[in-house]
């Protein structure tokens, strides 16, 4: 039974991920050429990291709320210790994610790319 559930869930995930790709690939429009100059490559990295940090923040809020709720509702000492450990590692994960973003931002500032900042993440400039 577990194997059938995995097969069904795997198929649904594959369909959900592949459907937009197949729909996009079925259009017969000519795609513009890709410009991979250094400035354009930095712009691509800045946009990807901007969206990546937004997605990470969204999931970190959900995980922290979930683990916080589990910590508040756990009644046994064993369960409380486990949920506190999960909450601690969720905070460590958040620090690592933001640390990686700050490292990328620092390198971008060092090489002179000014259009890359934390204000871009919280503002409307993430396009």
C-alpha cells in the first residue's frame, strides 16, 4: 500500500512540475538569444538569489511556526526536548540561509555590482 501511495504522489509531483515546461515548450514562438555577458550574468544571479531568499523566508516562517507550535503543545519531557532541538536547528538553518545571502551580497559589492542589496528583497525590485 505504501508503494502505491509513493507511486501516486510521485506521479502527481512529476505532472505538476512537467506540465508548465511542456506547455511552454509547445509554443512555436522564436525565443530571443541568450545574452551571457558579465553584467547580465550578475543580473541573473542577483534575481535568482533575490527570489531564493524570498522563498527561503517563506518556508522558514512556516517551519518556525510549526516547530514553535509543537514546542508549546508537547506535554512529555521527551517530546519537548525533541521539539526544542528541532526549533534550534530551524534557527540555525535560518542563520545559514541569511549568512549565505549576505556572503553573496558582500561579494557582489566587492566586485562593484551595486544593484544587489537586501532592500531589493524586501522592496519591489525583485523582477
